C-alpha cells in the first residue's frame, strides 16, 4: 500500500474530564465524568484522513508503555501504515490532560513524552513514504526542527504541504512560509502568528492576508461556527459552516485538516475539499472525544445529502 497522505506528528493519550465549567487558577472542581481516549493532533489528522477515504501513513513516536501500544493498535485498526511509528524505550507516550465544559469548550495541557523524540533523522529514515505520497501534513506538537525538516522535504519532493500551526506559541520562522501550500490555523493561532486581532470576519481576512503575504501559498483560517476563510493570490472566499449543536469541539480542527487532505488526495477541487472538511468537522463536534468523534466517509456523505456542499 502506498500512502497518499503522510502525517508527521504527535500521538497522545487523552485523559478527558467533563466539568460544568473550566477551573480557575488554584481551584478544585468536581468533574462529571472521566475517560481515556486516543488523541494527539497528528494521530487525529491521520485517523480523519483514513476514515474519510485516503490511504495514510503516520510518522511519529510512542512510548514503551501501555498507552503507546494502544495508540499504535488504534491506528493499525484504521488501516494506517505504521512502519514509521517508532517505540522509544524508557519513555512515556504523549499525554493530554483535557477538561471539557458544559458549553463544549476545552482546556488542554500536553506533555510531549515520546513526541519529543521525533527527530529530523527519523523523518529522513522514512523519506520513501514522502516520495510516494501526494500530501504531507505537519502540526506543532513535535520538535520544531523536525517540522522544519518535514516541510522542507515535502516542498523539495513536490508534495502538497499542509501545516496546521497548532498549538501555536510563537511566530513561525519566516523561512518556513514558502514551503507551505496550505496554512490552516484557527482564530487564536492566526492572531498569534500574524500579530493581528482576529475577532470578526474582517479582522480574520486581514490576518489571513498577512500570513499569505508572509509566503504561504494559501491560507484557510478556520473560524468554528463562523465557517472558514480561504485566501490565495487571486483573492478570498468565505465558506459558512454547517449549523450543528456542539457537545465537544476537541479535534474539530484535526478532523477538518484530515478530511481536507483526504479530499484533495481523492482529486476533489479545493472548494469541494474545504466544504467536505467542514461537513466532517461539524459532525465531529456533535460527539465527545478526539478520535472517537471523527466521522467515516459514509456518515459525511449522508450528512451532505440534500445540501449543496
Ligand atoms: O486537537 C486535539 C488534540 O490536542 C487532542 O487529541 C490532544 O491530544 C491535543 O493534542
């Protein structure tokens, strides 16, 4: 199997508590439920692309603990190629501590664990996967130098390079931008990367334009319930979001990115891939958890029937 989509990124075990609201500093809150679920932005995007019709390979690191085995088994069960998933001895797997409140918002603390061991060399070791693929996807939960190497190799090999700059904590290095075909931030990431406020469609457009002028070929700024804004050298277009009742927004952005990449790899137009990503993400927010919330192709197609998506 040659993967069409290669995801280079993180795998986390998500420890998820539901609480009426997010705790304040120093506060102890009584939660309502607790579950342990597979997650991590990289793995979530790989699962989304696989469930939504692409052949996918995952490049990443897991610990030598029970969580690592569960994370690998979960990807294998989705048909994801895991030959470039490395088990790191005497290391814990990535962990995310997540609180989801009654209004479906979340707060997340991640501990990198084995994700910190994904070196540029490990990406070089599986360059054959990149050569055979159409689309390369990166996020920011693995070492910065590894993301830079993956973007640079993806560009050099002529692949469609997607960067989901999440989680963003500082501006991207300027020399990264020309390596990126699609930069896909959310509102807070776009604000941080551009240094501009993002609190309306107008300000989102200004931030997206700023990031495109920095050198990314195309920017898709995801705006949650307000839809998505696409910007390229020819102009911009707003894509309204399907209206749904959200219960948990965890992994909505990951679902969009994976679905968008899967649609591109299946030959869909850019506009169609964006709408498909929005349909998939809309379904994901109606369900709890990261990977358990990601829909399958038939579900997304059924949800789109009757709409003009
Ligand atoms: O984007 C959602 C993901 O962020 C969670 O699955 C968690 O692992 C964190 O990485």
